[in-house]
C-alpha cells in the first residue's frame, strides 16, 4: 500500500471508531436518562405520599384546635348567660 492508501485506511478507521464510540455513548446516555427518570418518579411518588401524611396531620391538628376553641366559647357563653340571667336552678 502506498502512503495515500494507508492514510485513507487510517482515516476510515478513525471515522468508524468515532461513529461506534458515538453510538455507544448514545446508548449509555439513554440508559442513564432512563435510570434518572425512574429515580425522579420514585422520589416524586414518595414526596407526594409524605405531603399527604403531613397535610392529614395538619388537618387533624387544626380540627382539634378548633374543637377546643369551640368548647371554650361555649363555656364562656354559658358563664356569661349565668352571669346575666342567673343559674337555671
């Protein structure tokens, strides 16, 4: 082979190696992205469930607080009624 033939062969091999490397990198990238998406979806589901638990706990705490406030108001109104109108006895 002459110098030009060997240079052309070398260039061809470099191009093919670059092409094959790119194909392999794209496969790896697709695999990595699929893994990251799976992790994202899993984390998103876990975060949603955690948020639901926190909201339920907060709702239950607010209900208990409001219930306590209502009992206090009822007791105060009852005391005011007794003060104004006397006891029912």
